């Protein structure tokens, strides 16, 4: 399914953001919310994950239905998982486009990577 | 010991009514804070000791060794980036500007990936602003556009805006009208009298249509804009004009979307247009508690609010060129000092991959993904809990952050003072190897 990704703050993301190596932060921000219709049409159920991908990268997220979302729009809390899908172009004024990102969403049986796994492929990620 | 009137060091609301219960040098309980504030003020996940990466692994070292290694990295870099600054106090930020000048680097704040476009828009148009106190006491119309304070600034509505009783707004929520414009129905939207669901990326068009309608030029507006029928926009324009004192709060919904700073520029024009009919003010919902402060400090120290490059020997500002994300995307920096921020989590992946290829110095109380990429890690005291200093609320009010408990961790200001001292001592004495 093609969708527009919006990333942003949530209470759980904010409460965990000064404690990012804690599993609570990981659980709070590796979630992809979809409209109820999209959730059903992708055949998602409790415990099912989604693979979200675009030209910049891809990541697996826990899937949730959110009645406040219009069809075709997904919401991911701001953080390292969402930012896998964000491109570096800043439109000449500093910030990348964290919202309104074109993505593809697919159901998957793959697991969601935790924070160390997410950074494992990058340079010196051995603390 | 009970400490009253404690200022919260999480978001730009800087709530100054917290009560802290302190016992044996630790904050045991925080009252009145929201979930975000109490989580931060209680403190957890601390970095224990300074560390320097040796043979691929972070090894504990003395603070002096960490300062000297940090200074060496900054001195050997051709164009170091000094990034972050939003979650520390102005006294530390001032030292940061000095250090950037000493090492001919670029100093940039988290504003560039948040409300930087707002700052640019405000430079274009000006800001008909107000204090949050004026909004609390006078505003009968509150507009939240592209922001979700119910989750990002949880006490905003209860202390300053939609739901609080004020001097001339004694009925609180019942006496105010609340408008929410967003691309999804947020928790904030559930508190609105009017919720307008627009298509993602259409803020500029919707704002333009409202400007025309407010100015009485609705004939030029098409039947539908941003997914909203013209009739709905026309009634929204009339609704806004019916306010005695309106306040527009805008968030990253419009700075992070298509149009970026032009969205802000247009929103400020809408507020100017509304002021032809009634009183309206406007304010960005600033995120980190002192992101407003770093803008103030940089403006008075360098003349520019963010993204200042000292490589030419004088302050140079050109967002899109000198902003942190742009520098990393272009590989135009060869070392980074990240303080009171977490670029590894909050930047796009390709820029994080580049960050992992250059030496990174981290100054922060908490371990986070930036720690994983760092060559030097320097743990600091939590400003507003373990160190005092000045911070600016989102409306530009300066408040004094208090020290609640003693700590063995040095403050950000102390760490930066020591790195500056080490830079001056080592300048010209070290041999740098080409990367």
C-alpha cells in the first residue's frame, strides 16, 4: 500500500526520549499507526508487523490502528526508526522533510529491530 | 526537603510551579509536572564516567583526558560542527559560541531541524507576539495549527492557553473558542470547537485561501482547497474574525512539511490580515526547554539565530548551507561536538551514517544512540536539576533554572570552559594526522 508518512511527538516518545537505550523508548517509537481501514485491508491483526520502505531506507514497525488517521496516512513517533525513511534534503532552509514522506507499507513477519540492532550497521556502533 | 516553584527543564513551556521532594541528594518526587517533565527531572539512564574510544571500544578515562582529546579533535578538524544546545542553559550556550569561534567551526542548534523555518519566516515578516501570560488572561480564541500540545506540551492548555481561567477569561475553556488545523485527528483536536482536517502538505494553500477570505476577496478562492470545501473555509474565516483577542500557536506540522519557511511566512501574513479586523497574536510552539535561549544567545553573540559558520573568521549564516543537516549531507564537516541533543536519533539516516565516519564528541547527561557513534563521551550535570542557569520560555521570557541537588558531574558550562582552556593550551603543539 502506498501511503504518506507523518512523524511527530507522542507522550510515550517524550517520556522516553531522555532514556533512549531503555526498552520502553524502543517500544514507544517503533510503532506505525494506520487508519482503521488500511489496517484491515492489509490484513493486520494484533502482534503483526509492517515493513515501511521508500527510496531512503526501510524498517519494520509494530502496527497499530488509529481512528484519528485518514486513509492513506501513517503516523510514526519521531525517532531513529522513523528517520530511516527521511531523506537529507532540507529545501535550502535546514530541516529535512520529516512529514509528508511518500512510503510503501507491507505486512511482514520480520521482527522489529531494537535500538542497538538498528545502529549495528553504522560505523562505530559498539559502546 | 520540599522545593517549590521549581522550573521544569523539558519543553518550551518552562512550567515554573513544580514542587520537588529532595532526599539524600536525589529528587524523590516531582509534583505538578506532566509525564514528560517528571520523566526528565527524575533522571535515569545516566552516563557514568567520561569515555574515549580506544581500539573500537569506549573506555573510561579522567575528565581531563576527555577534555584534551575533545580539544585535539576540534583543533585537528578543518570545519568542526558544534551542534545541539537546546537542552542546556544560556551560560553554557555562550561558551559554545566562544568555542566555535576559537576552532573556526560551525555552531548550530536543534532549531534547524525544528522551528528553524519559523525563525526564517519571522525574519521575513516580523512576529506579532505576546507573552503566554497575555494569552492566558486575554485570548478568547486559540488556534493550534500543525501542533499537538496534548502530547508535546501537555500543560500548555492548562497553564497558558485553551483551558486556563485568566483575568479577563474567567470561564477558562468554556469562555474560549478553540480551533485545531491538522492532517490527522490528534488528542488536541478532540478538545476543539472546530477541527479542520487538511490534506498533508497543503498548509500554504489553505492559509492563502483564508487570507483571501479574511480580506473579503473570497471570489478568487476555488471551491475546494487542501481537501476543504470553500464554504467551510469561509465560515472558519468569519469565526476567526469574531474573536476579541486571538492567539495562533503553530508547530512542526507546518515547518516540517512541503513549503517549510514559506508556510510560516504565509501564516504570519494571515495573522497580519486578521489584525485588520481584530487583535491576533502568533507564537511557535518551541520544543526543547531552552531552544529559544540558544537563538537569543547566538543572536546577541553573532548577529544570527542559528547555523553560524566561523570558518571565514567572521560569523556567516546561510541556512541550507551552514545548517547541521546540510553540512552532514554534503560531507562538509570533518568532526562534530554534539551537546544536549541526540543527532543520531533525530537526523535522517544518510547524515547519521556520515556522522559515524567522523570523530564525534558527545556532552550529555544521558546515554543515547549518539553515544554509540562517539569517540569522546563527557557526562554532564542535568541543567535545571543539578546545575543552575538561564532559560527562555517559548514566548521569550527569561527564567532562572534552579539547582535542586548536588552532583559530582560537571555542568555543561564547566565542561566547555575546560575544553576551551585545553584548545588554547594545545593550539600549535599537536600533530594532526590527515584522515
